C-alpha cells in the first residue's frame, strides 16, 4: 500500500513532464507547420501510457486507501471528500482527455490538424491535472514525491 502511494506520487512527475513536453511540442510544430513524425506520435503515446498506468495505480489506491471512505460523513471531511470525489473525478477526466487527444491526433489526416487536436486536448487535460493534484500546500496530507 505504502509502495503504491510512493509509485503513484512519483509517477505524477513523469506524467506531468511528458504532458507538458507533448503540449508544448504540439503547439510549436502546429505554429511552424512542421511535419508530424513518428517521434511526435511516440511522445503522445508515452504520455497516454503513463497516464493509463497512473489510472490503474489510482484505482487500486481508491479501493485500499484510508483516505477513501464511503460513509455519509466522508463528504464533510475535506481530505476524505477530496480523494473520494474531487481527485478521482478530475484525474479520470484528464486521462480521458489525454486519450481522446491521442486518438484524434493519430486519426487526423492533415499534419497541422494532428498537432492542433493534440495541443487542445492536452492543454485542457494539463489544467485539470494541475487543479486535481493534492499539492502539499493544499494541506491534504500528501507529499511532493
Ligand atoms: C494522472 C493522474 C493522477 C495523478 C497525477 C495523481 C496524483 C496523486 C498524488 C500526487 C497523490 C498523493 C500521493 C502522496 O500522498 O504523496 C495521489 C493520491 C491518491 N490518488 Fe491519485 N493521481 C492520479 C490519478 C488517480 C486516479 C484516477 C485515482 C482513482 C480513481 C486516484 C486515487 C488516489 C487516491 C485514493 C490517493 C490517496 C492515497 C493515500 O494517500 O492513501 N488517483 N494521487
């Protein structure tokens, strides 16, 4: 359980780093009319895969964590409510957006469209992720790593 929390906490940085790089690269290449390469597709793919691994660990934690309780009292406690509702819903939404962005970008025919679609979905996903992470300054009992 402790190991899973550490893996989940550390993997956040991998997801964030990949997502920020993929978003920025998509914007730059879209703006400069650059060709969509295999490298671009792989970066988007790795971003999606890292998010999916995080989803699996998150779902496992959801069933085991002491911070997730289904009693009526849970919604009255800020930490319990955060992990039961806010964190899980926002993170799943962000992962769905990353997945749609990857698939739509891959399916688009025009090169510029591939970057535009990836950029748009990834940027929204990034904002949702940043808002839904239990950063230490939010006092939810979570750490930086
Ligand atoms: C990319 C998506 C996600 C990111 C970046 C993320 C990030 C984090 C971080 C940083 C923590 C705090 C770890 C610590 O205590 O240091 C955490 C905790 C937690 N996450 Fe996620 N998470 C994601 C997705 C999910 C999903 C989809 C679920 C469940 C549906 C989930 C369930 C949980 C639970 C239950 C905890 C509390 C674990 C505990 O301390 O007992 N997470 N998450």
